[in-house]
C-alpha cells in the first residue's frame, strides 16, 4: 500500500512544484513559446476537463471538490482491496495523485492551474497540467490492463 501512496504523493509533489514555478514565473494569461508546438501559459480553470462548467456561477468549485474527495476515498479503498494487481494499482495511484493535485488547487486557489498548451496548425489542445497528465496516463493504463489477456492459473 505504501508503494502506491508513494507514487500518488510523487505525482502531487511534481504537480504542485510545477504549478508553483509557473505561477511565480508568469502573470495570469501570459504565454511563452517553448517550441513550435508548445507554449507555457498560465490559466486558472474553474471547470473540469476541457473547461467543462467553467462558466457556471461558482457552485462547481464545491461540486468538483466533493467529487475529488469521494473519488480519492474510493481509490484508496480499491488500492487496499486490489493490492496484488500491480498494473491496476499503478493506474489508480496516478489517478489518485492527479485528483489530489487538482483538489489542492481548487481548495487553495479556487481553480485548477493549467499551463501546458500544445498546438499544431492553428489548433490548440486545451491547457493542462502534470496532474491532468497523471490522470490521463492512469486511465490509459487502466484500459490497457483491462484489455490484457488474463493470466492462466
């Protein structure tokens, strides 16, 4: 169990450290080109993925905090219950770390700090952060794990 919580903690530390650096470096709404396909921006997202519900009247903050808390408790329960399932627990650990990283932002900042802006041929992917990347990697691992052939016992 400590291994999985350690991975989640590492995700949180990397996420929060990167957000701290970006908020110290850039003013809100500023953008710095890093490569032809990548900008570093500072965006405060009051919504969820792809700014879902960002334009709501403010109730979404408590809603998303509640979802993150419930999901985190559920994930810890699953980590304890499925401790022998390595790939599944790794996926859950990444999702847990990402969820808690963004939860910290919602509680302390009031919005999630996003800063990675990938783009190509005039098209921009919505800005995201390390926590979002951990959640996405965890979800991909979970799908991959569910598609793998079960071992023959």
